[in-house]
């Protein structure tokens, strides 16, 4: 059961990352003016960041439980999830407040961001944030690629533990 829940949460997170970042956002910018598209994209990426944090925490809890249960395959994917979470925290929660402050400063100056003195700094922060998003997405693809399954290398028998105990833990 935990294997399946891990797979569902991981695929939902990675699917949303790929579809929002590489399909929805480009479509927004191709159909709307830059300011409107940027505003809508900012809301979409806010939701994606919240989803990323929730999914990462769920995945880390499940992976830790599985590692304690003897499933060594979850050790490596646990690290992938942790780095993906770090990308969300830095890329969105670390950089986005600065980007929003530049957007607000441009609006208060009575101009749009592209024609403001803040445009260069915003572009730099946007590029760094985008790089974190791409790294998170690539790690997400790696996570899905390496997803352990219920039949993958079952529980490892810990030192001092009988095979019967390990088998009971595996059935939980």
C-alpha cells in the first residue's frame, strides 16, 4: 500500500511540474499580454510550490517509513525528493518574494515591470528561479524513473534480526 501511495504522490507532483512549467506557462505567454500572463503564471506557480512542499513531505514520510522497514531502494529516492524540496524552497519561497517586491516597486512607480529600472534585476532573479525549476523537474523525471515497486528488492534483513521478522515487516 505504501509503495502505491508513494508512486501516486510522486507522479502527481512530477506531472504537475512538467505540465504547468512546460505546457501551461508557455501557452499563457503566447496567448496573453506579458503582464497578464505573468500575473496568472505567478498564481499557478504559487499553487505548484505549495503542492511541491506537501508532496515532498508526504514522500519523505513514506520513504523514511519504508527505509526503517528494510526497503533499501527508498534511500536513494529519499535524497532525490529532499533535493527537489530544496529546489522548491529556494526557487519559490526564497527568490519569489524578491521578484514580487520588484513587481510592486515598478507598479508604484507607475510603469510596467519590463520598462522599469527593476527589469534587469527581475530578469536575473527570474532566470535563477527558472533554473531551480528546471533542476527540480529533471530530478522529478529521475524520481519517477527510479521509483521502487512493491517487488523491488524486498526488505533487507537487519543485523540481529531473523528473516521471519523481516518478512512480517514487509507484509505491513
